[in-house]
């Protein structure tokens, strides 16, 4: 080997060592920098004959595509569970520890104890006042829990909006990084720094939403949702969050935009295509996925469970149970019981089928049932049909025919009552109409007058009439206004009596039904002029004037009996809760609106005075309400936890409170456990990445010492060769 070759090799070694020292210096200085990937110098040995030397090659950056993909998939799962865990931990704090002060089950227990004490001492003012106080505490607890749930739902939308801004900013930065990486003229050090920045941005985006990441040979990346919607491919898509305003319990997600009451998450691609990511289910994990699920499912499930409890609480006090008449294998529900039903009230028919299996049919009263009535099984296992139970008996029968109840047959009696009979060996065992208490002294039943001056009085109004109740008819004869008043009495009139000017008064026995009233009016002497009465197919009493006269007004006023039921809990505006299904249903959001009846607050004697004749020491109403707590059963209208098989609360009010506490406690603990598991999994992957990508200071220092020795050796070779060359040159002088 010649001296020139030796010095060339030494200088080449010095240059390679210098480059390696620069790489090690960068590694050590960035040892604590998040997202930094360790770099190593690729040293190339070059051999030519009996001569070989080294030169500095490419600086390699530690990167494992498979490991990186594992990390990219785990990051959104961990962010998803962490976000859910944070919110649900707050929900657990709001619900309180079961049996703890202020918890839902504790508040209900206090109310039950106060009611038990009232049943023992109904004339005790302090006992009545305690019931009012505990009832107010229960309503206040439901209000606060509902407010907390909706506050968290509103917070999810706020965080979704801020997350969208962060995503758009990171996408813009990643686009810029891609553009530089696509330029092959960029030096290696700059490229490696950009690759570190690329991976940090991809990690940040993965934390927000689940992504599919494709790494290109030039180091650039393409991003898409798991469903395939492009997020970044040369140009980034734009995410937009269109807020819907302040969320309330009735603000729910619906695939129909006109029905949806929550904000929309829109992805607008570079070519202008708009994709609703929530509607398409494109985001399943990450912080955004958790926020969407919390807003639309988890927290709304909690709201609906609170609403179910609030509804059951109101109905425990307000429900009046009216038993039907059972004879043989059939039964009858009187017209008066049907007429007392308000929207949302129901009729429960218990029967045994041909095989002797006990079954239930529940008829829910709705104002306008569908042509094909909704027909489903509730959470108590009862077949439920939505019908017009309180309206015309003919309409009710049509609804039941359309529903196709095979074990029972339905009909009507002369007084407009509903008859029920077992079919094919089935037998009716019990029928109960469950109506909402009405504490008004009288009830007016207005009638619609058709164009041909025909009016009618419902069979229910006739059947529920008490002595002294009356029907008022106003009509005109030759332009002169006249009035006829039919007063309910067990001793019908034989002749009309004169009341106020231009008014006739006739006593009729309304309990005889429409046909009986028609016969009584037809037997009057002298007969009624200008008016004709009849009984229609539904048992209603019809009235018409002879042409060219006109009927102008027709109404029935009856005395109201609320029995032992009491509207202790009402809507915020004072209206009774009837569980109406109209619109989105009265139940939705009721936990946030429920309040104690101001009339009871003003006069707590209403807790025991169930009628005008009830004494202050009468315990009938209190005992009835205590019994309602243990006997009246309710069910959820909706299913919670659908992803895990679904759960619907059912049973008594106490059962439902216990079920909600247990369900939410279990769901929250499951979410917290999932968060802990995902954190552990991510830590394991991160540790593996740290081992592969991270900088080991000890290793780098050891390598530094090796390079120092190699540098010194190369420098010594160069120095010795220089000395030899100097000596050689001097020998020629």
C-alpha cells in the first residue's frame, strides 16, 4: 500500500467519523424530544484490489411500518376510552354512591318513609309537610341530574368544535410536510426532521379520529377514514362542525336532517363532495368518536332512564286504577272508564291463552293512532298496542281489528262500553284502566256540531254522569236563541219545565244510555219541538234540529271524581303528566321539568283530602299511594346500551331506580376498566417504539468513545504518513 493510498484511507475514515459524530450529537441533543426517531450512519466499505477504505453513506432513521401501524390503531382506541372515562366518571360523581347522601335511591327512600309516616298519622301537619319536603327533594334531585347530563352533552359539542379546528390545522401542516418530502432534492437531515414531524402530526390526528394511514415510498402519507373517505391525498379535506344551538333533552340525532336536533360533522373533500361523518358512521373511535357516542347515545340513554324514573314517580301518585267487570271468560270496560282516559293512559287486559299461559295486552290511548297501530312488546313483556281508547267506540274497535289480537275478541255494549271475550280457549282474568287523576270539580265534554246541525253526546259522558250533571243545548228557531238543559236524575221528567227565559229543563236518567235517554225524551208530554234525538251505533246520543233551524252549541258537564290518585308531581307549567305519546312523547326530558304541584305546596291537606267529604284524619289516599309504590309496574320506552345487547328498565318505581343505579354503575366501571386496559396496551406499544426508535444515552456515549478512538487512529495514520512524506521529500534535497 502506498503512502498516498494510506493517507487517502485515513482522510476518508476521518470524514466518516466526523459525519457519525454529527449524527450521535443530534441523537444525544434530541434524546428527550417527543417523536424523535434515532438516526444511524450507514458506513460503506469500499474495496479495490488489496486496498479498502470506508466512506459515509446515508443517514438512516429508525422506523418500523408494522409497529407504526399498530401504534396508529391503538392511539384512537386509547383516546376514545379516555374521553369516555372522563365524562362517565363525572356522571358517576353526579349520581352519587348508592345509599349515599343525595343519591337517587336515598332520596326515593326518604320519600317512601315520609309517605309511610303520613299513612299512620294523616292528620299530623308535620307528617304532611315532610312528604311535601321529601317530594320536592326528589324532584330537585332529578332536575339536577338532568341538568348535569345535558351540560355534559353541550360540552361534547364544544369539544367537537375545537377538535375540528385542531384537525384542520394539523391537516394543513401535514400537507406542507408532504410537499417538501415529495421533493427529492431535500437534504437527508432535513428529510429526517420532516419525517419526525410527519409522524407527530399523524399521531395527533389519530388521537382525534380513527384513520387509515398509507406510507408512500417518498415518505409522504395518505389519510382516510376507516370507511374509506379521503382526508388527505395531496390536498387535505376540510372538516366542518355545524352546531345546532344549545342542546336540550329533546335535541336528538336523527338520520333525517329535518328531524335532527344536534350538530353535524361534515367532511368536505377537495372536489366539493360533502359527507356527513356521523350519519355515515365514519368515525368509530378517537376523541371525536367518543364525543359523538357520548352526545347521541351514552348520555342520552342516561337522560331517558332519568325520564323513565320521573314518569314513574309522577304516575305512582297520579294513577287511578279502575277495574273492569269480569264475567266468565270475558270482561267489560265501562264507557265512563274509557272516557276518563287521557293521552298516554292505558288499559291492561290480563288473560290466559288456550295453553293456560298468562299474558297481558296493554292498550295505550293516543289521540290519532296510525292506520296500522303501533304494536310491540314493552319491557314488562306485555303486548302493547296504541289505540284511540277514549274516543268513539267504533274507532277503537277498528284499531283493535287492525292490530290483529288473535286471543281476544272485542265488541261494544248498548252504553258504549268495551266488551272483551276470550277466543279459542283464552279467558280474561282481569282488566284495569289506568288513568291520570283529575282534581277539577267538574269536567266539560264539548261536542262537535256538523254542517247539518247534528251534534252528539258521547257514551262516556253519559255513563260517567253523576246526579245533577247536565247537558246544555243551544239552538235557534226563526232567529230566536233557545236553550234546553237535560239534568241527570233517577226520576225522569214527564213534561218539560221552564227555567230562565227561553230555556226548557228536563230531568233524564243518563245511566240508561243513549237509547234510554231517547225513549225518555220521546215520552214527554208535550213533546219537545224543533229537536230530534237518537242513539248511534257507538252508543252516543245524537241531537239535531228540524230545518231551517240550527243547533249552535252542545256540551256536557259532569262532576269529577279523582278517587285516591293525586297529581303531586306535575310539569313545570303546572300541567298534569299523562305520559302522552304525541310528538316525541311527554316523557322525554320530563326529569328536567318535573316539579311538585304548587297547589299541594300551598295546602298540604290535599295529601289526605281525596274528596269533599274526606276528614283530615282519613288515611285512604295515603294508604293507596303507599300501595302504589309496591304494586304499580312501569317500563322503559327505550333501550339503553344497545351496543352490548340492550337493557330496558321494568318493575316498580323502586325497582327502576335500583336498576338505573346498577346499570350506570356497571357501565361506568366497564368504561373505566377499558380505559385502563387501553392505556396499558398503548404503554406497551410505546415502550416497544421507545426501544426501537428512542435514543439510549449510554449506547450513544459508548459509540461516541469508539468514534473518538477511530478518529484518533485515523488522525495518527494521517500524521505518520505526513511525517514519512516530509522525510521522503527531504531526502531528495
